[in-house]
């Protein structure tokens, strides 16, 4: 790790192709999502319903403690039929119109079958948490477009709509995903980002049948299988070849030579797929995600849900699907694992669509940004920082167009037109303009959908502010000569010394399990040292916030009632405070137990602010916050005049708050001599990784 200095006080830092129609349909139905309760209504043109989550999954930690039930008789039979069709000898399968399959079509069928089995194996142990009724519609495709779909390497879905229990999430939106690009999907929480990933994964939308899709969303099953084996077994072809190899070798050892030729073929097939290197690659991924060698060989039932989620992520990275979908993957990771994943995905060769609230991660990894705004998807070349600049300009243009439209509508109404007639006239004008633009582009088969009135751009402003604390004489908070360890375990800390003052800005880093959260509990007095002491100014008010703070709210009170009881505020002041922290108005008066994880986090942050702390101690504060809220939190911390201690996996939060890096290791804590980039470089080199330059990687991907 980087050189250390200055033990003790922390000072303030300066600022394939189709083969048979039925087979295509069966393969298309073989999705990799859990869909136990899938119900299809009676046939309706371009419409069907699927079960999915009824809100954005802001708390990604799921539970998958036992094997899920099968998908149901219909899907099980479909899968069985598809497998039987792909497993028969290719010479017995006729192509479209009764023609014999070409060599290329045979190879494609075999490849699809093998990968489908891999995806099916990844579903074992998943449980469906889909509880809301979704309605999906999408545009008709012509025969020519359908043929193109069957051979497409890119995804193009025009004019699709998705609604949940009567609420429109997407209206005449278009999905475009180009092979080999890495997309970041962004937009406010609760607007349908997770829902879109689920519908792509379960193929509710028209996804080309030769594109295998994997959504990494649930932890692996807790059983006696070692983590490394869970990852390796995801490669079904390799696993079956190794099993066959062992059986044939046992036959040969007993003197049987009848299968000698087949054994030679198995050896050759294993060599072609690089089977010898598979374990090293799997261990590299697990190590990058924070697993020591001992942990890699540990059964999965010895891990918490968060660690089993890491195994699930490792498995997805190992299998390398054509399209990988990740839903806020960094929420389950510590900073070290995020740094590794960031670096690893920068050179990801296949297609990626990721939802993330980590701006640095989006900047470093993504070649494109998809913005979910007003029930539509908008596409921007470049990383997140480049998107922000382009979005500001687009928003200005949209406001001008909206104002121009409203002026025309007003003039038409003033001339005696009814609102309905004026609106219809304006839509017709927009339709003519749309058709004219299409002709200029020499036409296209893509249907742009009906013209619509321009909607006024919505403002989404989040503003956090912590009040300035009064001056306090040092020492205000510290631990001195402290030893600590949990019962029947070795010491976590030995002769620990650390202190802060009102100007300190500290980010605590280090590998998972070294005691970062324990260190914070020692500082706050939640834990008693075995030796030494913790000191604090008797007037000190500590403001604490972590990823579980929202769960501490009184579940039977509304946010307004909760703040009124604690701080004796009037109704309007409570609503103003909650609104400034980005809590939507309708959530102010519903019970806390009905709030989402992100909404609870906002209430807890509003409470933290009202407590007027002298020192902020924040443990992974960004987990339930969207990008705008993380920005607001960073601004508030930067402007805060008290002391700050942060444990976070969000690189940008650490950078934007001018925090010094202090590392917990070797049973102590020391300041790092260097900045964040120095720490990142040292960490990746210690893992044997090639260090990628984020800014260069992002620029090259655009060329």
C-alpha cells in the first residue's frame, strides 16, 4: 500500500441466424430472469403482461436462501422443447421451408444451446420478488424487420410503452443498444430504470434471439458449494467436459480402450475453450471483488447476503454474456472492490448496460449514456461528465421549443379555437415537421411514433445544508492507545491512536473486514476498548448516518409527524425541510413503513440536518441516493464547518469533499501519503492488474 505518515490527528486538507420458427420462439422464451409467476393474457396484438417489481429497486440486497421453484409448466416445457431441438443431431433438423441446415446454422444452434444451459444454471436458487402487474406494448414489425431482428447483433426497439398498475413508466420510448458499447442508464430513482432492465432480461421487448442477456440482480444460493466452484460451474460446457474427462480417464485406467478416441477429443475441446486458464481467471475476478484465497474456497453458506451477491457478480463477469445488465452493482461493494470493478469494466469487450449512481464509475466505464427523462430514453455519446454538459444545452433548447409551442397555442386560443382544436392543430404541425425530417434523411423503416406536444422540462433540485456548529476546544473526538477485538477473535486494533478537530476531513479506506465500521463505533462510544480510552468533548454533538439509518425511523409515523415530534416544528417547516432533501411531496404524509429505501434515507438525512451536529460520521451514505442527491450531499459536506469522517465506496464523494485518505490496516490507522489516484494505482498493482487511465479509456471508446 502507499507510504504512510502522521499517525494521530487528522488535519484539514486544502482544498446467429434463425433455424426453425418454433425453435426461434422457444429460444426467445428461454430468458434468464426468474419469472415463476409469469402470466400471459389471451392473445392481444403487441400487448402482454409480465410480472415485475412494482417500484425501483433502490435497496438491491435481495435474499436467495433456498432454490426457487421452476418457472411453471409452460416455460419448463418450452425450455425442454428448445433443448431437445438443439440437442438432436443437426442432420435431423430441417431449416425454414424444410431445407437442410447449413454448417453455420448448425454451429449457431449448438452455441445457443450451450450458452442457454449456462444461463439456466445461473437461475438456480433465484426467487421471484416480482409483485406488480406490468403492461408492455411495442410497435409492429414488418416481415423484413422481423427477419432483420433474427440476425441482428444490435438491439432496436421502437415505440414501446410500459406501465405499472396504471402508472406510465415509458410512453412511445425507443431502446437502442449497439454491440460492444458500454451504456450507463441514468435518471431519478423510481422512474423505471430497474423495470427496463428486467423487461430486457426477460425478453418482454423484441430482443434479437441470438443475443444472450444476463441480469445480475440476486445473490447465489447459500449451500456447501465453495465460491470458486460456483463461479467455475457457470461455464456449463467446461463443467460437462471435465466430468466426461474424469469418467473416460477412469475407464482407461481400468484397461478399457474403447473410448480412447473420444478422450482425445475431450482433451482437444478443453484446450480450445481454455479450460486450464478458467480457474485462474475466476480467482482473479473473486480476488478483485475482495475475496481472499481462503474465502474463495469457503462454502457460500458461510457468507452474508452481500458477499453472496459478490459471488453472483463474479459469476456474471466470468461467463461474459453478449449483453450484461448490472443494477447498481457498486452498492454491494467496498471502495477497493469498486476500484477493481471500475478498472476491469473499462476494457469489457462485450455490451454492457449498467444503472449506477456513482459518477466516477460512470465516467470511467461508460462509452454512452442513456437518460430516462419524461418517460422517454435519450442517448448521448461519451461518459457521464460529457452527458451533463450536453444535457444542459439540450434542456435550454427544449425550454425554448416549449415556450414557442405555448405561444402558438395561446395565439390559436385567442383567435377563437378551442383548447382541443388548438392542441390537435399543433400536433398535426409537429407530425408534418417529423415527416419532413424523415424525408431529408432519405427515409427509414423505423417508426418514430406519433408526434406529441413538447412537455415542459421538469426541475429536479435537491439541496442539503448542515447548519454551522459553534466552536469547540480540542480535543473534540479521538481514541488513544486503544486495543479492541471481539470475543473469541484476534485483535482488530492494537495501540490505536486517532483524533480529529473541527476542521478535519477524513475518508477511511481499507480492505473489507479490517474494521472500518468497528473503528467508527469506537469513536462514537458504541464499543468499549479492551485497553486505552476514547475521549470526546462534553459538548460535542455527533451526527451519524449510514445505509441503515432509514430503517430506524418510526414506521407508524409519516415523515412530517416524525420530524414534528422530534423537533417541535410546524407542519409547513417540516414539509419544506423534507422537500429540500428531495422527498417528493406525496411521500411527506404517508407512513414511513410504506416509503422506499431511498425515501427513508432522505427523511433520515433531513433529521440529521435538524440535529445540528458538530461532527458528521457517515458510513456508506450514498447507497440509497441518486446522482443529484449525492451531488447535494457532497456540496453540503464541503460547506460544513465541522469535522467530517466518511467511509464510502463513492470515489467522487471522497474527491469532492477534499477528504484526506486514512487507511485501516495492520491493526492500526495511518494517513496515506498521496492522493486518491496514488491509492488506486497501488491497490490495482497489488492485485496484479494493469492500471487503466479512466479519462483516456473513456475518450478512446468514443472514437
